[in-house]
C-alpha cells in the first residue's frame, strides 16, 4: 500500500504532466482519475485540485494551464453548442493517422455528419453531430482519452 | 491444403455464401477488407456481407499499426452486421472468443486471449480483431496468421503463425467456422457463456500488466477481473482501475 508521500509524488507528477499538455493545447480544463487519485487542472478557473480520498492525503497543486489526458465532463462550456462524447474511450479526429480530419475549425457540419471516432475495446465508434453549425473549436485532442459526456467540439449553431 | 482460392469462382462463392447466410466478396488483393466492408455497410441496400482477401496492401491495426500480409498467408476478412449487435464493444471483445472457438475443432489447442481480443498461441499473437461501429451497423475485421513461415522482423518477437506452431489450417474452413461463431456472439443471450470462455482462456488475468492509456503516463498493476461489459479491472496501489481503452502489456 502506498504511503501519503507516495500519493503526493504521484499526484505532483500527474499535475506536471497535465500542465505540460495544457500548455500546448486550447483545452481549458482537464481531469484525470487514476485509482483513488483525481487531478483536475484548468487554465483560468483558479487553482487546480487534486483529490485523494481518505485515508490517503490530498496533494495540492496550482495550475495555470494544462492539456488533456482526460477532458472532464465537469466543464464550463455551454452544452447547447458542444458535441459531447457518448462513451468513454480514445478520441480520434481522423479515420486513420494518414487521413485528413473529419472536421477542423471553420468546417460547416450538418446533423448526422461524422465528426470523429471514439475507440473502446478495439471498437471504433463513429461520433456524429446532432446539430447543424460551424466548428468553433476542437476541444478534445485526437489520440487522447475522453470520458462520456465530455465536450469534443464546439459549434456555432446555424 | 488451402482452399480459400475457391472463392474466386462465382459459383462456389455463391453456394458458400448461401450456406453462411451472407453475400461474399472475394479479392485476390485489396487495400483493406475493412474499408471495403464499411463502404458496403453504409449502403442502405446491403444485407449481411463478408469481404475476404488473399492479400491486403493497406490493412489496419489500431492507431499507427498496420496489419502486414503476404499473398495467401493470412486469413483476412471483414463481416458486416446490420443492424448493429447489442453491446457492440463487448461484441468486438468477444470476437477473440469466436476465433478461438473456430480454431479449436480444427485441432488448435492452448489458445490464449490477451485483452481485449488478441488471440495468442505458443507465446505469439496469431490473430487480431478490429471493429467499426455506426448507429445502424458494425463491421468486424479479423486477421489470422495462417501460413507464414517467417514473420517481418518488426513483429517477429510478438507474433507467430499457425504454420509455425505446427498447424496446417485450411483458411476456407477457418473462414466458415469464424463466421458461424461471430453469429453466435452477435446474440446477447450468448454473452455470459462467451465471457466465461474469455476468462478461461485469458492470458491477461492474474498477471502484472502495464496499461498505456493515450496521453497519460503508463501505470502498472495486477489484472484481477474482466467486467461483464468487457472492461479490464486492474488493481493498483491506489485502487482499482477500469480499463476500456489503451494498450495492455503483460509483464513477465
């Protein structure tokens, strides 16, 4: 069983990892759960939080930026214009590593269009938009784990 | 003796397809059976279809991986299921069970399953499965190393073939048996028995594993269970993790 020191070290390592990723990303907020440890980092919403349920001590860290290991479902983006993940898995923005992305910022999409894939257990699920609009932002990063209900892209609705 | 080439004859293909309840497309060479089957599945008019090839020039694995094939050495096929089976991700996982159950009556024992659906024999991977899901259909693609005597250097350490393990398997017979077994696992009523079979053949459970989930540092733990939805439960020093995506490497 890990001691408190070990948990803090794990948490700090995780926070550093997320910060490095957020630095190079447009994503505003990220959350990772690993065992009983949960780490969330955000760009402008104040301090990042690290959770470790008793009896493990919580580790604290401040973050100004981070990048997605897991895009949190607990987000501040209005859901009315976000296409969200229907399931947890790895998000892919293109059908294969060599292929162009399904959508990019500025793409016009219609309800039913495929905007990405989410892979779980070697099943690649097509993710389709249910709304018409123009892609304002790609929220999730291709190749990263996303949790169910996390935002994938934001749309300016038509 | 390998009779897969018989499918080049339209009459044989038609008769075989009727027996299996699917229309069959046979290609001496194709980029990817999976791409072709997905194209067919998107067509509203398509019924159950099986696309099989003697060689692929652009086969898919997960992520950056490709599925290497030389002519007539592998069984390379993709099946369309329309409508999509219930619990399609679990169906994809259980495709590994379908392959083991197809091989067993052909005399291949000691098969193992590595999470989620890789089929292993004598310490090497012999088959892999990959699926694509849409709202109204699922396409499952399976590649089996059958006749290879040598494997490409980049996969030689982790892969093998039925031939190298001492089994001469007719790809046509294997194709028929895998098709029947896929139809079995497409029925959710058969999931409990298939899950039991997966657990029995697992080479992942009760082992130390390293899990690499996209974008985060790998973690290690002991694979302690396969959940009924197909997730791998890994015990770590910080609690249990449910793994549903990512690469799982068995350590020692």
